[in-house]
C-alpha cells in the first residue's frame, strides 16, 4: 500500500494551488496530484493548460468556464513568472474568489521574476502554496527513503545513501530506482546489499564512480567504467546527471560556497578533487556539461561519442 497521500478534491476545487521552486520533478508531481484528485471526484472532468505569457483575463475566463460536457475543471498555468503585467490584476481578482468547480494550479519556475505577483498570491486565503525547491546534498538520502516508504517499503540509512551515490542526484532516477527496489523485494527491509544487486555492478560500477574518475583526472578509469556502464544499458542521461551534479558541487566548493549539510566523507572527497582544479577550469567544465546535455537531448546522434568526448574534455581541463 502506498504511503504517499495526495490532496482531495475539497482541497483543490474552488481554490488555487501555487507551485513554486526550481525542482521540476517535485513541481510536476504536485500538478499530477491535483489532477488526480479532480479526476477521482469527477471522471468526466475537463483538463486545461495555458502558459503564463499568453494568459489574459479572457483566456482565464475561457479556461475556467463550465462547458457542455462538464462543470468540473482543472486548469494548469505554467510559467507564471512570464505573466504579462496587464494580466496580474485580473489573475489576483480571480484567485481571491475562484470558481467553486475549478481547481486552478499556478506553476512558478523559481527565481526573482514575478516575485511581486507571488507575494500577493501568498496573502490570499484561497491560495495554497506547495514549494518544490532544490534539495541540499544531505537531503537526497531522505528523499530516497521517503520514496521507498511511500511505496510501502523500508530502507536503512546506509542503503539510502548508497542509492544516491549509485544513481546520482536526479529525483526522477531516484524515484524510479525506489520503485524498482520495492517492486522486486516486496516486504523486505532494503539494505545496501539490496541496492548493490541492482546498482553496484562489476567492480562497483556506478554513475558517481564515473564522475569521480573524471574529476580526479583518471581518464583510463573513466573510459573503462563509462563504456562498461553504457554497454550494460545505463542511460547516458543518468550518467551525465551524476557528472553534472559532481561538477556543480565541486565548483561551489572551489568558490568557497560551503553546504553545512554535506556529509563528512563527501567533504573529504571534495577537498581531494579540488587540488587539481582551478575556478576557470570548472567554469569551462560547467559549459562543457551543458553542451553534452544539449547533444544528448537531440543535437547529436551518438550518445556514446558525446560522453566519451566529455571525458576527454573534462580530464584535459583538470590537467591544465
């Protein structure tokens, strides 16, 4: 039985759900939960979508008005930060007195843009805010444990930490891994040993091992682990996610930005890795990771080549 509970129809109909923060996965989960609540209340309900930059009082009226087919509606407005200035007053008026048969979801992607509108929305009694902020380093194992718990399972602290190390700091990947583990070990208390069966592999091959080898300048090890991982069916997107997370963390460390929640073992690892990197080299590394990300999302046809090029580029930047 799932331990995750979502909102009920009474929580969202006739109200406004304000989703804020940069963590897209958590934000999208909230949107899905609101839709599910409305659909459970009325399977014939209508679902509507709009983007903030195109929202006017007229379009909001069209989206929230009952139709011939159903009076119950769920309307999602994404990119609230791009809402035109001339539409702010109309949206606030609606949010102060939303239609009883409409669940309105406003999604703000984070950042300072549109913060004035957010401040006004937060003051309204009809608005419920759900924050989806980015997690700190020490919060990922807790997220993994909560995912397992929500699926009716249990995992100890060592197992959760190892899962994060193996899969990386990608919430979608962690959620999928938690689902796989609880599905394949029903009723068992998950430990590090269970996680290793799926995400350890030969010689402890994991995404974070590849990232660490790259940042350590160990090109042969990085190539060996990368090729074995790709041949084993690991998604290059997941591997790149781990590399990107490690590069960002190391860049912040070298820049003197310290996260008090960083585990001691991770702090020692960062201190060792930082000896071979300059701030300029890490800035370029961040750009190269972004380039690889764009290539994997469609600009290039050979994912393996993209990842091998990244290994060559990043290890060369460190050696400078």
